[in-house]
C-alpha cells in the first residue's frame, strides 16, 4: 500500500504529499474509500511541514491541529479514530505478548506430539491450526479498525488550485510522483512505520522555515494578480467567489469548457452566471446572455437558440437583445434570418434611430443600396423631424463606407447646402473627401468652408486643417496660397481674428 496521498498542482511545477496519518484523524480502510469521500479537484487547506530539495518533496499536513480547519472527513461518516501515542504503543505491546504466548504453546504441543508417535502428525497439525486461528481472532478483536488491506490501485490524486509558480524559492524540486515511484509498498503494514523525520539543527530548521515563508508569500502575491488567466475549473471557482458579478470571468469560464468541447458544462456556467450576477448589473447580465446566444448559435439548434432569445428578451431590455441576435446572424452569413429579424425590429422599435441605422448598415453591406435608400425614406417618416438631419448624414456616411460614394457625396452636399452652419458635418465631409475624393474635390470643399459665416475660431480651425492638407499633399505654391487666404481673412475680420 502506498504510504502517501498525492496532492497534485501546488503550482505549475510543484507537487506535495501528505502521509496518510497526516491526512485525517480517522482510520480509512483503503485509498479508494478516501478518494470517494474527498474527490479529485477538491480545494484543501494544508500546512507545509518540511521541504526536501534533494528528494524533491514537499511534506504536507491536513490535520485540524495544523491547519485550524475541520477534518477533511466529516464526523457523520462514523469512522473509527486512528490510534496514536500511548494507545498505539499499548496495542503493539499486547500484540507482541499474545504472539509470544502463542508460539510458546505451539512449541510445547510439538514436544508432546513427538512422544506420541502414533498420533504425531495429526496432533501437531490440529494444535497448530488451533493456535493460529486463536491468534487471528485475537488480532481481529484488538484492531477492528486499524489494519489496512493492501489495494492494487494508486491513490486518487487530489488537485489543489494551481496556476502559480514557486520556482524562485524551490527551483530544485521535481514532481513528487517521481519520488513516490520508489516507495516500498509490498509489506502491507501500517503507513505510520518509518515516518519519523531525522533530527535537524536549529539553524537548518530556521533556514527551511524562512524559505517556506518566502514561497508562501510569493504564492499569495501571485494569487492576487488579476492578469493571470486561470488554468483549472477550481481556479475559476476561487476567482468567482471574490468577483461574482464579473461577466468577463464567467465568459472566460465558459470558454475554458468550450475549448475542451464540454458544451453542457459551458451552458451550466452561463446559467449559474445569470443566477449569480446581481440584478443591478444589467450590462454584465446582457454580456452573459449574448455569450449564451452565441453558444446556441454555434453548438445548439434553432429551437434552443430561440428559447434562449425569448428568455433574454424577458429579463433584459428587448432592443439590445434583438440587435445582438441580428449581429450574430449577420456575422454567420445567416442573411435570411438577419433580415427577418430586422424587419421585426423596425416595426417594434420604429422610434429608435439606432435600429434604422443598423438595418441600413446591414442592407449596404449586402450590396442592397437601393433598398437602403428606400429604408431611409421610411425612417424619415417614422422618426421625429429633429432626428432627420443626423439620420441622413449617417446614411450618407454609410454610403461612403459600404455603398455608392457618389451618392454619399450628393447626400452630404444637400444637407450642408440646407444647413451651412453645421460645422460638425463639414468636418465629417472633409474627412470623407480626403479619404475617398480627389485633391481637386477636397480643395473645393475647403474653399467653401473657409467662407462660411460662422464663428471666427471655427474658420481658424478649418484654415489650420487646410494648411496641414496642403503641406502633406500640395506644393510650395499651394501652401503659400492657403497662407495668403488666411491673411486676407484675418485682415477682413480685424481684431477679432487676431485674438
């Protein structure tokens, strides 16, 4: 039987072990029973007893007297306590005395059998069997819960939350599994045999203590590092205990399961997130709903996607949920589904300018410029008059980006002819013409804007832009021409322009 329970992943490169009598105060018949009570990936509190750099081992203790935490096995299991101290010594003495008496009686019986030659072998055999059975029965009475039966399987590995390195303090260590491979486990005796550590000098103990404290300090510092991405489910659980409202952590946890193709676990994480995140954190909840919509779109069915969508509409503001699903359809080239959803949106949210713009963007991206123009006319009729100018300007920008550049120029030119003092739209027009127009067209726009009847500081701003454009794209003559125009403007405005 292996004398140690192995704890994997104290860090990315360090393993630790706990002797069986240091794992629990109760007697457990086999490692398999222990593994059932303490399953893999259980987060445990341990105390470092010693660090052996030569063998590459970290000895741990899980006992309540060392960690201050309750025993890992609950009292409700009704297990027997492991014998320790005087009780164990008394038991061993009793066993030795009984064994000596049994052997003495057996030797006497053998001598008697030699004198009785007629019954020699039968008597000897009968006496021997009698005393051996008695010995077994006495040992069973003395230690009903002490003797452990050998088991052929390895003990379960219990994983402590990892993801951090102790390499700076314990660089000489190797995985504990390599050291455990040479342990003798064939004798079947108690795990408590030959486990007393050798006596060390006070100086050496102090040095080891300081090294262990440095290692623990380094671990605590790394545990507080928010930039370290968790590598295990236990690490995510630990971080979520301190930040339960962080949608970023929940989404990373979902991605962790999806990378392992654990679709159901990812769904379960999303459902947990929706129940855990505070109702006040509306954006955080929406982020999780969007992630769940994406999950169902990629790995679920149309029916499961619709069910999630309907639930999200009930618990969140409907328009952002509609918009997110439409974006998901568009990115996945599900054109028919996206267009059907947009048609529903412009009916249900006809007073929302963002919905019309989103639908128009989708149509232009699909090359449906005429349909986008028709949609603009519907939007102008549905929205308040105060939104019309901005709406037309936005559609014009969309034409520059996704549709017909000439149509975009015409739309913006008409707006600026009707609303010449909208200097914000002039700036947008100049940016678009610099990117999509010729130098002649750009200079024509600049010449129009510097003659506007607006605030002097606005005209000075456009002169500055005009000069920067000529320095980058013009000639010394064109640069000088802009400077002369600026000087004429300053002279015409007098002291106001000189400020």
